[in-house]
C-alpha cells in the first residue's frame, strides 16, 4: 500500500486522509447506533434489576420506574428463604444436569458413528436427525401428553405432573442439534488420526474415548452449553405436563404461581426472573466463545 | 481407509481377507450400536408422536370414535381459526423480516469497530438470546403494563399519550412481534457477523479499486457472499418463530379476544386447557405445511453444500 502510494506521488497525499476521515465517520456512526441498539437489547434485564431492588411500597408509589431510590435486597432474601422458589430452582437444576448428561451420552457416540464410521444408511440417518430438529415442541406436546397418560393407564407409572418425567422428554429437544454439531466437529478431524489409531491396534471405542473426545472437546463444551440452556429455559413441555406447585420448574413456576391474580408482587417476581436467568447468563459470561461456536455451528458447518 | 490397507497387501491371503471382513462386520455393528440410543429416542419420542398427532386429530372429543377429517373441516369453517392462521403468518413473517434487518444492520456496525472492542459489544448484544424467554417476557409484560408501564412513563415525559400496549388488538399484535424481534435479532447478529468475517478482504479492496460506493459494496460483494447464511438463518428462524409459544402465552395469552393467538397457543388452549385433545392436535398440524416448505429449502441447501465440498 505505502509503496504504491509513493509511486503515485503527490496525488496520494489527499487520498489516505479522506479515507481515514470517512472511516472515522463510519466508526462514529457505528457507535451511535450500537449504543441505541444496546439500550433496546438491555432494557428488560436492566429493568428486572431495578425492580428487583425496589420495595413493594416504592413500586406502589409509582415513582420514576427507571430509578431505585431506596435499594434493598429484601426481594432476593425473601426468595432464597421461600421453599417454593427453591423447589423450582432445584427441579430446574436437576433436570438440566440430568438432561445434559443423557444428551451427551446419546449424542456423542451417535455423532461418532454417523460422522466417522460410515455404514449403510448413515448419511440418510444424519439428515433425518437434522430434520427431527426442525420438528417443534409445539407440534409434539399434545401427542406426548396423550402418550404419557396412556403409559400411566397401562403400566401404572405416573409421568404426568412429575417433574422428573421431563428428564425423559427434554432430550428430544437437545439430542438432534447436539448430534448435528458433533458430527460437524468429528468430520473436521483429519482422517490420518484414526488411521494411526487403527494401525496401533486401537478399537473404535478406544479411538472415540482416547482421540476423538479430547480433540473435539470445544465441540463437546459447545453442545453441553446448548443442552443446558435449552433445558433450563424450556417452557411449553413443563407448562403442559406439570401442574402441582412442587412439581414446577423455574420458568413455569414464576409465571403461574408468583403471578397470582391481582396480587402482583412485582419486586419479587423481577428478582425471581433475574435469579432464574442467572445460570445461563453466568455460563455465557465465562464461556462466551463456546456458546457462540455452538450457535453458529448449526448453519455454517454441515 | 479399508481400501488403503487392502491395496498395500495385494497378495491378500484368505486369512487376511477373513480378518478384514470381520473388521468390517465389527465396524458396522459397533457403528449401529453407537447410534442405537439416538435412533430409539428419535423414533419413540419424535417420529411416533408426530404420526400419533395425525391419528389423534381424526378422533372426536371423547377420543372413542374415529371421525376422519371432521375436525379439520370444522376448523376450516371457524372464523377464529382463520384469525389464528392470519395472525401466525403475520407474526412469523414480520418478526423474521425485522430480526433479519436488525441483525444485518447491527452486524455491520459491530464489524466496523476495531477488533478489540468487538468482543465486548458482541457479548452485550447477545444477552436477550441468553436470558430464558419466559423470564424476559415477564419483564416485557410489566414494561407494557397499563398502570405501571415504564414505557408509557417515558412516553409521558415526551408528552406522548399512554399506549394500551396489551389491551387493544393492534397494539397487542405489535407488542408480541416486538418482543419476538427483541429476543431473536441477536441470533441473526451473531450469524451475520460470522458470515461477514468469512468474506475475504480482497473482494472489498478490489471493489474499492474499481471505485465502488459503500452501497455497491454491500449490494455486489457482501450480499452475494452472505446469501446462503441469510437464507438459512431466516428459514430456521421462520420455523422457530412460527412454532413459538412462550411469548404469546405470557404476554397476552391470546387476548384481547383471541386476536394474538398463534397456532401453538391456540392448540394449547383448546387441547390441554379446553380438554379437547383431538382439536388441539388438528390445530397444531396446520403448522406442518410451512415447516415442510422451510425444511425442504434448508435440506436442499445442506445437500448442495455437502456435494460441493
């Protein structure tokens, strides 16, 4: 660039400065608009925090809703002391962890098999897995509801209105996508690695655990984060399958029990939302790159 | 790889062929065994329920008599149903278009920033996507609340009359779309940013040398290079938005007077709350045509890319 600028001579002197100026303008405008968008994007979470710090009295007084005059942690304390909220939290946490484990146990071997050990029908199956990811929960909740009722009638195992039953259902939301991203990760690992392993006499299972798992670790972390956030925030299935207050998970619990008719204890509701959103937010804050890798893997790989 | 080993030993003795065969056999059985849990899970909890939904939709309310297409025909003569169809399409299409536009614009702004600051901004702008929708929608619900509305409070400061966000059909429709756009636009931003980063700088330099204006660069370089990602992200989002449940359920619950019901919430209201499972199943089945079309295009894109690699 500089060499060519010198070659052109005096005319070049004006060019870079105008370029620089237009670039500075572009940068300036970018910042202006990004600040506007950031205000729009961050408004609800900030509002949750503001309201969570207010007392009911201050909210009822209808002072400036965008400012806290007497911040208090009472709402958070009250929630942490309420067995109901802690039950919601525990249900959500146990479900999310169990679903992550089940998902990885199913998705990783399956992705290895479909992506690396070609067998008859493996490509069709991989496409099929992807297609099932496109079948939404809002299409399946009614037949699943009926199936769970049917299981109760025939075997006596009550699945409806039991939070642990969600552990069986949630993997349908997480496994297809996790398998899909893991297939992408496994396929990006060079072929020479498994040839070397085969020559050294490793079996396929050894190959998976000793070579592929360590190499594909970023993919596994991304898939784990995806599975966790999906099962943490799922709303439709628990809404349809659980009713009793001690069987609810966080999102449904906040919506159905904390919002009671006309007694809106908004400070507490907002505090509950904020604490409920904390686990995914904390994971995101610490593992942002993996989170984003998992997000973009679905469409850019494949 | 098996061929490679076989080629190295052209004199393949029978014994060697035996082990190769055994290996092949072991290989495909292991492969099948590894994929089996996935196949079982998907066939029992996704494929079977999907077909079961079709069967359920053909029963009568007591679920004892087979009525064929009567539920579907009933829906086709039901005004509320057509309102739900219209609202679902309006909701999904408008939301996806705005998400794509905001995502496209903001991704350009973020891309303009110096590399050091990009991470921070990207991290901040993705927050709506990370918060569970149920919880952020509750916050929106209160932001819209008629008596305490924080948005109306701001509008009042500018001398604008308060708006009944969730009380009037038109504004309620606007509100559910707005919340969906708020939630989904960051996903587009991330996807488009990844796509922007993959456009080689040389193309822009070449365009600049040819004297292309900023618009021309966007139109002739960026858009063609991003076309695939733009299309696939929009199709994905169309499916997810079309099947959305949480936002409408929490924000308006279909009201006022069913004006914001979309397929999922109406199916829920009829099937689970109204205890008319076959009718709920029939309603949710109407999502299939759109899902099918979107899935077809996504699949075509994947296959094309698969063969080009």
